[in-house]
């Protein structure tokens, strides 16, 4: 179908031309505007507008602006020169006899210029983008180069500092080595100063005339110059030194003035008193040291292991480690391998109220021994305490299945065990709202009881039977309410609550019925009662979502908002605001 010619209006000033086009409910995203120096084309929906301008407008794309407001397109164009045209289109457009080919050629020329200009702008944009990318890359390279240079400077500085410390350490070591190489200061000892042995041999005589010769004996003391203190002593003839008198007159014998100098020169020939030397201690007896290493769970040397990954693996798979064939079983302690110990630990936690910890202990015990069915039953008790009946029901079904096997022995007999499991399963079904299933479980448990059932078990069965009746009345009331018979639904809910006033779902549904019939006071009372029952699970009966669940939160928010609406209808605006604010906090 050929496009329709759209309608428009226009205004002008000396510098600006405005064209207004009603879009006839066409969305703005479907509008297309094309402008050249002497031509305007507007396409929107099934309409098309061609305007061959009398004058010329700026060919700069940025000078022409289009905006859609209140269903009208406003096209604003800047004139190429100042002046008022007086008319919008070229004279004779569409009139027979006027050269229509000229107008077509004029349009095509303008569109070609526009296309060329758009290409140039596109090229400039590409070039600018490339240049900006190059500049960004250059800046990034400069930044990385600076960082590398800073790192190199830091490395060089650390290297220089380390070298200085090494040289300083070497110098200190060399200094200590030189100090250790010096001879220790002389101890208080007795030395005998004799002449050099070659010279003594020169003056030895075989004559029988031997005469004792007194000599000087020197004792050196710390802090005093050698030769300052002299003591006269005699060396006996049998001391092993024979001296000739003539030898004492020889020039080779040093005088007393040279005694100190000779003592330094003949230090190696000094005779020491052995009694002054302390004896060295005896070597210590050898000892044997024994090292024991903690066994590792992974059979790999520590140097080849990744400790962090091993710890993560152990944390995630701790209950299943004993079943892993490639791990070191010696590294597992009793808390991971002994099912009896784990069950005892779980029992202690259960008695202490740590039901989550007890669940973990029972799970580990059952992992260690797949026939330890008592742990599965005890774990179900923990889930019942935590108000998680679905998980408890799954564990109890598994306990019944495992205990039915011939290779499984149950302490106290299977009949007694099944009776306990059936009672727990009845409790789980009751928490889930499956009251008829719960009644069946209690009846089976009563039959398995050896003494005909305890009084507590019989009371529980009566309680469940009453809940079955209340649940049936509530279901019929729900059907009546869905069918639009609100008053009949109220009667059924009321009858159910006469049997069990704490059946919270019946209270909440009756409040909804009261709101539908405009009985706002009764609606507010039932909403308050339902909120009180939801806040204390020990008071409520019937199926109730567990605390913290999304469904329970929705129940509470819905009931509070319903009570707030009832207060608004009663004129209690302050109480209504408090209810709505409380609902907003919960959301």
C-alpha cells in the first residue's frame, strides 16, 4: 500500500525554521527524519512527508534537532543565512508544467551531499576513536614503563642495601677472626729464662768440677711490666741444666737489662708449670633422639602437597573420609572412625539442645557404619525438634527400610524399634498437615506395643483423630469460600475452631471471610489471634510453616496487612499505620 501524505504546520524566524507534525499515536521510535540543505523527509507509520525547501538550511547534522512531546514531532532547523522566507516550499511544486525532474535532481544532490558528509563524520569518528585508543594505550604503556622503572629502582636499592649489609657482615667476621687469631694473654705461670740452646752447647764442659749457679726466676703478673718483679731462686744440679762459670762471663750471656727483650724473643722456649694448666673436661656420652611425625591424611610428602587445598577437601568431605580408598586411615581420629563414640557424642549434644551438632554426629556415625540404623532414627528426632518434618520423614522412611534387612541387628528388637519409628513418623506427618497418615502411623505403633500402648501414646492418637476432624472441616470451608458461599465457610471454620481453637489456618481463613463480609471488628480479632499463634509454635496446631521460611513470612505479612485494613475501616488510623509499618519492616 502506498504511503499517505502526512499533515504538518510550520513557523519561521530570521534564523530558525520549525516544522510540527502530529504523529497520530505513532511511537517515537518509529519516526525517521532526514534533512539536507534544501530538503526535508519525515516518515512515521504509514505517513510520509516530502518538503522541498524554498531556502536552504544548515547542512550540519548537529544544527537540526527533533523532539517528540505530547504526540507531536517538532523539527527545528537552523537557516543557512538570515532572513524570512515567507513560504516553505519551492513555487510550483506538484503543479503540472513545473520541471519535476529538477526537483528530483535537487533532492538527490542534497542526499548525496548528506551521505558524503555522514561518511566523513563516520571516518572522523573512527579516526578519533583510533587516536583515543592509541593515546590510552600510550598512557598505559607509559604507566607500565614507570611502574617497571620504579620496580627496577626498588630492586637496585634493595640490592645495594643488601650488598652493604653483606660487606659489613664480612668486615665484622674478618675483625672477629683477627681478634681470635691473636695469642691469649699469658696466665699467671712460672717461667725460667735461659740462654739459647745453641749457645749453651758451646760452653758445656766435661770436667768434674761442677758448681751450683744461682739464676733468676721470673713470675709475670697481669697488669705489670715483665722484669719489674724478680725473685731469687736456685735450680738444683739434677734439674738437667749444666752451666759453666766461664760461660756466664761470655758475651753471649744476656745481662739483666736485656732480660725483658730476650723473654719476648724466646717465648717459644719458655718452660710452663703443668700444675697451673686446668684439665679439659671429658667428652659427653652419645645420646639417641627419637622423632615421631603426625600421620597425614594424604599419602604424599609435605613438600609435594598443597596444604590449603587439602584442608578445603577435608572440610567439605569430612563425613565421607573413612570411605576414601586413597587416604591414610591412620590419620583419622576416633571422632571420625568410631560409630559408637560418634553416637554417644550425638546423644550428649541432643540432651544439651545442640540439635545441629547432633545431626552432624549421627550422620558421621552412620557414614562409618551403614547398619547403625539407630543413628538415622535419632537424626530424625533432631529434625523434629528443629521443626523440619520433611527431612525427619525421609530419615524415618530410610530407617524402616534399613531395619527390615536381615543383616541388620537392632538393639532391643525390631518390633520395639519400629514402634518408635512409627511414632516419630506420625509426629512428622502431623507437622506436615497429613493428619490421616499420622493417625495410621499411631494406630500401627499402638498395635506393635507389647503392653497395649502407653497412656501417652493413646492420648496422642486421640489428639491426631481430633485434628483429622478439624482438618476435614477446614477443607470443606475452603471449598465453600472458593465457591463464593462465604457465610457457609464461616460456619465451617467456626465449627472446626470449636474442636481446636488453636488451628491457626482456620483462624486466618475465617478472618479473610469476615473481611469479605465487612465484619471488620471480628476480622481484626481473628488476625490478632492468628499472629499470636504464629509467634508461639507451642500454642498453635495444624500445619504451620517453619520459622524463617519465606512462606511463614508471607503468612505473617498478609495477616498484619489484613488487620491494618480492618483498622482503617474501623477508623483506627494510628493502629493501621503501626501495622503497615511493621509489615514493611518484615518485608
